[in-house]
C-alpha cells in the first residue's frame, strides 16, 4: 500500500554483529565437534540476582496477589520510593538530585533510544567506536551525524575539538562500551566546559559506573561543576545489579536544562506520559532493594567477581605488551589485534587457534577496526583457561 | 541553549483531565469533610492478580536468584514461550498467527505511542472521542490529523466515509475507550474493506477485547478476512489479566503488510531492536500463565465481577431512559448528560449532589462534550450505593 514509511530506516545498516558471530561459531562447531569453546564475547551478566533483590521482588509479587496491597498503574515517572532510592544513591558521589529530575524506566536502552523524540534537527556527535544505539536512533530520526573518534592516540577517550559545531548534542559513554576507557575528572570537565561554552547538550551514558573502583574517575557527570545545566545522564541497573533480565534503569534530566526556551525535563515528562506507562511494581521494589546498603554490598560482590576476571585478562596483555584499554574500571578489555590483523580476521584466528570467542571491534564503528573486545562476564575457571590459551597464542 | 527541540510538542495541549478531576475532588472534600465520595472514574483494575499468575511470577522470580536458572537480556521481541501463548490464545478466535508477527512489549500504551516511529508523514484518522495517546503521539511527530467522529447518530461507532483520503493510517479502538461501543463483524468488515480498497492501514487497539461476551463482536480484527494485509493489532494484559501494575502487552504486525515496498514487520523489528530491550522475564512468565486454561478462567472471573457492576449501572440508564453506550461488552458506560449539561458542568453537579465521581466526556475529544464516562472497576457495594444515589438524582 501507499502508506509512507519512515525513509530514514533505509539509512540504517543491518544490525548483524552478533548474528554474524553466532553464524561463525555454529559453522566452526559443525566442522570441529570436539572443540571446547570459551565465550569471552558475553556482554550480559551471568551471576544470579542477589538475595536482597530476590526477597524484595518476591515480597512485591505477593503484594500484587492481595486486594489490600495490590497496585495498578505505576506512576509514569517512577514510584517516589524508587526515585528516593536513586537520590540517596547519588549522595554517595556528593551529587544532590531533585526528585523531579529522576525518571525510572525499563532500561537505559529504551531511554537512550527514545530521548531523540524530544529534540529537533540538531547536529549530533557520537563517539566512534561506541554502543550502536546512539547512532541508530539518530539515523532513524534523520539527524546529521558526526563522529568524535577514539584511537590509540587519545586512548579511545576523545576530547572536545574546535570543529564541533555550537548548539550540538554530544553523546558520551564512560566507562565506555566497548573500549572500557573512562574519563578522569579533568577530562570530563573539558567536555562539560565545552558544552557550557558552546551552547551544547551532553547525553551521558553511565551504565557501567559501578565498575569504577578508582577515585580518579567520576561516577556521575554531575560531579562536574555546571553539568546540571548541560547534561542528561542515563543509567541502568543491568550491569550494576544484574538486572538485564528484570529491566530497570533511570534517566536524570535536571530542571536547569533549557533548550530553545523549553525546559527539557518538562518535554520528557510529556513524552513519557504519552508513550510509556511506568515500570513494573515488583521490578521497582527489586531495584530499590539493590540500592539499600545490603543490596549495594551484594551487588559489589558480583562486580568484584567479574573484576577478578578482568584482572586476569589485563595482566596477560600487560605481560605480552599488547596495547589495550579498559579492564580496570570496566568489565571490558579492548585490545589491538596482533600483527595488524583486522577485527574479523582476528576473530576467526582466535576461534580457530584458541577456541576463544570475542567481539570484533569493527562492529562498534569504523574506528574499532583492527581492535577486539573481550569481557569479564564468564566464570573464573573459564576465564583462567582462556588466559592460558591466549598466552600460548599471542 | 540553542539546541533545537521537537517543536511539535508546542502543539500538544496540557494533559490536564485527571489532574483537574483530582483538583476538584480535593477542593470539594475540603469544603465537605463528611462527604462519602464514590469513585466511578477509575480507569484501572482494582482486583488483585490471580493465583495462577502470582505463582508463575514468584516461580520465575526465584529462577532469577539461581545460577542455573538465571536469565539475562530477554529477546527484544519476547520469549518464544510467550509468543506461543499468544498464538494459542488467538486460536480461540480462529485466528492463526505467525510467531514472527507477535511482539511482546511492556504495554499497549508504549506500542501505540512508539509505532509512529516507523511511518512517514501520512494523513492520520483518529476517532473522536477516544483514548488520547493516538492523537498526542501523532501530534508529537507533526502528522496531519483528521477525526472520524462519534455521536448519538452512529452510536459512537464511526464507519468509513468517502472523504477519508487514500494511503492513510486509521486508528480504531473496539471496545472503545471511553464510549464502550464495540464494532460488530459486519461493521468492522466495512473498515477492513475500506482499508484494502483505499490503500490504507488500520491500527487496531483491542485492549478491552476480553470484556466481549457476545458472539456478535470480533475479539480480533484478524477475524475479518483480509485484515492481515492491512491491520496492526495492539493488545494488553492490563485489563484482561489485571496487569496494569506488572506491564505487559503485545503487538501483532502480520508479515503480509507492505507499505511503500517495505515489510512493516521488519521495520518494527529494527525499531524494537534499537530502542527496546524486551520485557522482564518474571512478567513474561506471569503473562504466559494468564493465558493458560486456568489463568484465563481466573481472569474471566474478575472480568465477570466488573461486569456485574456494569450491569447494575446500565440497568439504571435503561430504567431512566437515558441514552448510553457500553456497559455490555465493555467496563465503561458512556451516557448523555441530563438536561443538556456540558461534561464538566455535570461532573460538578454529580459530585455535589450525589458525591459520585466520573470522567467528563469532553476530556476524550470535542465530540465527547455533553457526555460522561463511568466505569465498573469499583466494588459491588460501592457501585450499588452509587446506583441508588444516581437513581434519586437523575
């Protein structure tokens, strides 16, 4: 029929990264039935939810079965108990949030994708390489996309340059997916100052903040002075508390941000009230529990487990003197493929010669070509075994 | 700052219906502290979730706490077990669905709001009065909006007219919110035939289908021949199974629908894979349970409870010979305000003289002016008491 479609969809490239990986693994397994393949490509948590979280989830589920405690439609922007929990969590970073600036959602991906709804046709600046949602959601809206490129020269931490146009929207992700690179206070300050001085807005993805263990790195962009006037922060319980299967995240839009004489917070309220109906009550209770002192302690135990794996992996690259980023305040290790191999070439080489699977860096942007991502989400045992195999191969 | 916003947001009117209602109730209560107010404005379910649903929710929650049964990211389009459950449910209506045409989501509101993403600048036709999300989501995208008007003349069931342009997108909601009107087979066939003959697409909101008890009305638009080539159906577990607080719904986009040489199903897949990360695993298990034979039986018991209230209310309007729609295959009763009162005038009159609260019809569109919506979601006792008060007043 003649009904018009959104023609911007034609500008999207096929999202084939993980399907292509699976295709190659399947083919290899068919040809090598005895192969004991270790997956270091996992971008998902693997440890189960903590007791504090499960207890809260089940308690709230039971409430939904009783007339006295049943709850219907949740508030579109999140229950106050949940917003209070986020507000309290941010006090750990000496950040004071307005309750009204916090929006609870079903995950950072939804918010990162949907945030484009409230903006007009601006110049968009996106790191390269990076998580593909920023690019694809802006392509769908027909935006003018520019890249801020990461490389060995800047340790995959691009800083503002004079060619970035005024009045732009700039995406930042720190700790970065896929490179694991993390902005220090003074580096992030450069971005905030740039935004303030150049009439620009930062969309800051802090989904991996809880992997930061060093004092040198901010957990929230609001730790930087002035950020509340120029930055939206989007975060998730997926990696922090293992909520990838439960679905909960949040977005902070300070009341201070005004674009073209409109309070952005108010536009997002209108967007969410129209196109979203809030997060499942038991899931919000589970997320609230994850932010209690006990909850945080248990979640951090899981993160420490993953970081033992990250340490094993990064020590190998230190030993082999191979250039890499991440592995210290991030679950990701991003390294240069040996012998100047291309990303997919190295994928096949690693699969064939070590039966280890990772993720080709080229899948995250053109500046990822020649690089490779491995993750710390497998078990200690499997990770140790993978390290041994890599030690022999590299 | 100069960052451009989506200027279409300026065309939205304030979403003040329910806040204005609450404001007037609060004011009345302050001035009449002893008033025993009965709320028939409730658009949310009030009975708790059924045992079958709660058991499944808790079982799945426990699975998330064990390493062996933990699940991470859900599939973006829903777990196969859940899609199979929807497929099986539709067999009750003799509708055979492709598994690939079913998308599980966090609710019908999200899908109804987000579906605009995949379309271009088409003429949009929206019933008046109707659920406000169709209008607001299309206004946000700057679409050219037209109304298909309901009135006493067509029993609030507008049918196709020759002035509807070819190549349009037409929203239908049956049973309708707020009017409770429901298209019969031959009436819905007129819409499907119109869409097929006029190159148009129907977006069919069937959120209230489980309130249909008469054989005269289709539960799904796919019961009409040809609909799979021209209709998207969006449904919800909110009213059927009381999931307003759990959040689950689904959208069906048949593989047959092709707009401007693009398979719409494929565009929605790309949209959801980019801007959505699937529905919480325990919630999907709960929804699956709601669609088992036991689950359906328990859910129907709740619906029967509400329909006893609807019967009490509609019998009063029969007795008083006041024009109304709904109340039989819908939880809503939509009636003409007595003495040609306007909607808000009658709201105040009813609050003052019967201490009963409902929803002014004018809040759902200009053609709702002079009408009023009451619902069956209160208890038997309160509804009975409200009927007695209305009997004296009307």
